[in-house]
């Protein structure tokens, strides 16, 4: 059975939470409380947050994918270096 933990580690999901907070803060500053009341604005906010998180996941995944040799020295506990995730699966995950 495939574990989700290595994929969360590869995606650095904690950074995704920061991305979501940054997008929410920007939207709140732009629209104040309207963003929490109007359904269309809330929908746009959710699309923005999901898009931001997906971009973040792809960025970190491809960073690890293309820098695997450096990570063998600098970050030997990363999922691609340890073999928890294959390069092929990482490529598909980042896409």
C-alpha cells in the first residue's frame, strides 16, 4: 500500500498552508468582508487557494526531481533520495 506521508513531505505541504494564508490575506485586504459574504467571491478565493497550492506542490516536487544529486548530500532524508517515491511517480505527481 502506498503511504501518503512521503508525498506530503515531497510537496512540503506546510508551505502550501502559508500560500493559502497569503492568498486569503490578499483577498481580504482587497475586498474586506465582502469576500466572506458573497458566494462568487468565496468561489474565486477557493479557486485561487487551490491553484496556489497546486503551483507550490509542482514547484517543490520538480525542485527535488531536478536537484536529486544535490539533495543526496544536502538533504539525504528527502523522499526521492531515500527511494520512498520513484522519480517517475514524482514526475507525475509534480505535473
